[in-house]
C-alpha cells in the first residue's frame, strides 16, 4: 500500500492519519477477519457497496456523494479494508462509510 508511512516502530496512514504499532501488528495471531459495513452486513470480495454519507477525498477536490455505488470490491488487510472503483477512481475505503447493496 502506498499510503502507509513506516516510521521506526510504528506505521501511519497518510490518508486518514491512523497510527499503529508495527511490532503489535507483527505479533498478532492470524485470524480470519470479518469485515462489516456500517449496518453490520458482512462484506465479501465481489460485493457492491454504496456510500452512506458524502466523503471528501483527501488530496483532491473530489467528493463521493451519498448513494455512489462501487464496482465489485476487494477486501484488504489494514485500516482501509475495501479496495474499489467509484466514479472512475481506484480508492481504498473504511467499511464504516459504506453499505452493502443487495441485488
């Protein structure tokens, strides 16, 4: 991931400012991770999600509006759990900003 800055013993997300300890992340046991949207629905690779609130993208003048739908998503490890395309942009999102679109 290109938006993670590693400093000595901790990492920092350049997009949202979240910081975590590098050693603690390495020592953590491997656990099957369950990613849930803002309403508690379990997300999986290939799901389509929609924004639940307007979200300004840092570093640009773009704003993702409420209801903007994604292409099929891919789940990732880390703070930004979702990789997807919205309005032609490849972005990483936190699951708390989206809801699963039931088809």
